[in-house]
């Protein structure tokens, strides 16, 4: 399978998604979305839209976002598989007509995610446990697109995951893909985001959280990607 990965910041790469792809014999083309040039749907079988520090609503200040949303829309309309992670999930939700707004509280750290009742019958989410700890680093949230099904929530954020068109299109607000180097780069670049709050861990706890939960998260990622693909 040919996978196009749309990236928005050097420290928000595909992480273990690329590792999984290599182990499964898939190819990965990493696209710097901020350049505003995107492949056509004929050039890939699936597209993964990664995270970033900007908002999905920043079309005026990030004019490449307009082109990216057109590219995501083209992939959806062409019947391609589409996965969005964090900002990527918000972009996919926006393309599907949903709003993206500030979450009531920033969510930064390692916190439990609980699957919805609908997730147990999902082709993509059905193999995941009912609750698990995932990584989080976001201030915005997406509304559920019309026709999508809510798949997960957390105490801080009602919409943590959705699927659309029987799991062909998936959005994850949380992170399962982080590798140790990804966490270190995120802390080095974005530690200033980590202002005190009820769902904000300090930098030390965040780094330690990867050591405690990262391997389990990556195993869950592999289960999800195997069914998504």
C-alpha cells in the first residue's frame, strides 16, 4: 500500500506509523504540508494527516491549509483511506463539515481514553481494549461530523476519536504513534505550551509517561492500523 503522510512540523512526524508501514511492506511518502503542494489521489492508497501547533481554522494565516483541505477532500471523494491524528483529525473533521473549537481544557500528558459502545462493533476499533492510556497534546477539539460515529472520549475531551464510512476515514485526537525521540522533540520545542491545568502534566511526568506507556500505545497502534488498512 502507498501511504502519503501530510506533516505540519518537524517534530510531528509519523513515528511508529512509519515503522509499522515498513514492517508490513507498505511505502511511505512524507509530504511537508506547509509547502502547499500535495499528491493527487492516484498517487497513493491511503493518506495520514499528522499533528502540528497550528489550528485547523488558521486558513488566513496558513494559506497552505486551504490546499491541504482540498487534497484531503480529494482523497475522501476518491475512496482512499484517510487517517487523521490530533490536528490531522481536526482537519479531517473540518473537511467533513464539522466545527473545530477550543477544548474546555488543554490536555497534555498521558491520560485514559474510553471507547464508546459503538466502538466494540467497529471493524477498526473493535480489537482495542475498552479503556487504555494514550498520549495527548492539544488545546482544540473537533465536533463529530454528520454521519460519523463517536469512538472514544476522555475526561478532558468528549470527542477523542471518530470513524466515517465504516472506518474508511478515522480521526484520532490522541496519540499512539509517539516514539521516545518524538516525545523528546515535542518537549524541546513546545514545552511552553505546558501551562498548569487539571489535565496538564509537567515536562518530567510527560517524558516519564512515554517510558511507562509508549510501548503499549504502539502495540495498540499496530492493531488499529492493521484493521484500518
